C-alpha cells in the first residue's frame, strides 16, 4: 500500500465510559490505536487520550480501519487485570460487519489457524503448518442486496482475524483495502465495527459491558 496517506479524523475522542480504573472510547475508522513508525504516524488514540488522561495505559488494539469500542487502563493494576482477561479469553467481543455475498447458513464458526504472510506484510493468511489457532463465531443479522450484515464474535484475538476468516469463507468484509477486491473493495471505509466489549471490572470483578453505535 505504497499510495497510503495517513489522514485520521480530527474529532476529539468519544468517551463511552470512564471511572477510576478504566476508560472506554469509540475509536473512529482511520485512526491508529498506537503510534506508527515515524513522526507522521504519531497521532493515535492513546496519544489523544493522554491529553485528558496522562496516566492512560494500553490494553489492546483495533486495526487502523476498524472502528468501535476500545478499553484503556488508568492504573498498572487495571492494565494487568485486563491483560490477563484478554489473554485467558475471558472477555466477550461483538463486532458488526457488512460482507460481500451472503452465507447459506444463518450461523457458523470459522476455525482456521493464522500466521503473517511475510512477503506481503501486514497481510495475514491461513496456514495449517505454522499458524496459531483462531476461531470466530458468526451470525447473519440481515441479508442485503449484494451481501449481508453479520455479527462476528472472535474467540481468539489474532491480527486481522475477522478479516481473514471472512475472506476464507468467501465473504470478504466490504471496503477492506487488504483483503477485498473489485466491487467489494469499493467502499469509503472498512465495514467492520467493534460494537461491544464485556469484561470484569478490575475493582471488584463485576461484569461491565460497553457498546458503541454502529456508524454504517
């Protein structure tokens, strides 16, 4: 993607929930989660949050092109607590995607191991020899004229997992600059949104679900 120009949206961060341990935000499509290499890629979600919360700490990431719910920690304790939840797959993540074509079945699971496609980084690919286990549950919400609106529930957290898994079953996510082609690629943004995130609060362990409205 040599013709890529980083031009993130200028709007201030949308805070979905904040307390003494956590900050949930609605990351827009086109904004990096963390800084990239070089001064021109310094603008990102965590840098913008540090203007308001200087103590903010990273917990997880969303792809540049993906929008939706992200959680950040405000204390080292919260960062460790949430990090373990993500590592042990104790969080619940729900995404909404618009895909090209429509699956014949109303729901299913993709269980395909993933690894980096080294000659074509940052692309990922299915690889049964060296790939790491990756599972995604999916459900068709609504059939559309040339595709479908789907709910995607990753059970693992591999890089580009949802994008590669949808491509693997023949239904690439619309607007995907890496994995879609032709008419499926001709959209103003990647049609993938992290709609909600459920986790246990670091202070007391109570369940907490935060959602962000789908922008497409």
